[in-house]
């Protein structure tokens, strides 16, 4: 049906126009939609869904009839108004020249809605965030310096007003630096989100899924081939060992060995000290035993001599 264009809206998601027949140009993408009116009904449609063919007389009659039935006679396009709109449109299309501001706005909008080189954009966003963080640190340092100078100045000084102005300007500069940092962080987050969406979309495509299956089958075949090769190698080693009648030389096997002391550190001196101590203890023990034996014998002799000779009966 024939509708009136009520305006242009911007959507977050992009869509692509169908490619030209027989053309080598890259398909055009946009996030703009047209707000169409049919009487009192208003809806937004993608431009790719709207026919670009000339309207038929039946379509014009249907629109006019619907507007009259809806008591919207003011919206019926008259011939004079249509000619005027056509002239304005032709003039705008054929004579409009893009200014530098228009080009910059277009480039900025394109960058915001679409990420081209993910690697370059990620690096650029990281550098921008780091630069914004450094600007915030510098602004904070400048604000602290201005506040300290304002506190150190006396109330009667001539430059108090200038110091207050410096504090105000430093505060505004810090707020601007923080706002730029937030913008850069949002930009970095947008790029990282686009990267994740692109990875997910690539992994979810049917072609990638088929290649994943091919890679999995190839990995399984490689594992089986490695296992069979190892199995054949072990069998070959066993056959060679059985043919030689002795186990194959293994350079990593443990060897029988007898431990040998190559040198002694401080052990001989300790043994000599222990030997001297043992000899001293033996000599002390022997001396103590000899002294005890001599004392007991003297007592017996003295007792015998004090008692004197005794009479005995000797049988005749």
C-alpha cells in the first residue's frame, strides 16, 4: 500500500540492503528506518522492506479514500503541494554539499555503530582510556595544588580572588577529565562487546560448526595413529630384546653402587676427644678401686697386732 513518510528514526541495530543485480559494489548497511503513516496508523519500517517502484493509480486512490473515511482531508496531498515538494527534494539531492562538520558527524556515527578492525580499535580504546586516566590524575594534582595555595594564603592577601578562581577552574577541569574517562570506558566496553558478539556469531555459523567437526575427527585420528605407532615401537623393542637374549641397555636405569666416604670433616677430632675422655674415665675408675682395696687391708693388720700373741694348745 501507498503510505506517507512521517520521519526518519535511528535504531541501534544495523541492517543491509540487498545487493545490486550484476553489480560488484559492497552492500550498503544502515541503522535508519522510515516512519510511515497510513491514515492514523503510524509504524516504522526498514527501507530494505519498502518498494522502490513507482506507485500505481490504484494505490493512490486507496490512500485518498482511506484519508477521507478517516476525516483526514488536510493530509491529502494536492497536486500543487506535490510539485512543490518534488522541487525541494530535487534541489536538496542535486545541489546539497556536505560540509566538514557533516562528514565528521557521519564518520563518528559510523564508528559508534560499527567496529571495523577489532584489533586496532581495541588497542586505540585501551590507549585512550589510559590517557584519560592520566588526565584525571593531573587534574587531581592541580586541584590539590590550588586548594593548598588557597589555604596558605591569608584573608588580607590581594590574590585571594585569583586563588579561588583557580580552585574553581581546577574543579571544573577535574570534572571534565572524569567525564572524558567515562566516555572512553564506555567506548572500550562497546568495542569489547562487539568483539564478543562477533566471536559468538562466527562460532555459531554453520560453516564453522562443520569445520569444528572436521577438526575433531582429525584430532581423534591423530591420537589413534600416535597410539598405534607407540604400540608398534614397544612390540619391536620386545622382539629385539628377546632376540639378543638380554635386556636392552637402558641409559636411565639405576646402577648398583657401594657408597664410599671421600673425605671427613671434623669427625676425627670428635673421635679423639671421645677417646681421651674414655681413657680418663677408666683411669679415674681404676684409681678409686685401688684406694678402696688398700684401706681395708691396713685395718686388719692393725687389729691383729693390737691383740698380741694368743695361747694355743698344740697336741703332743
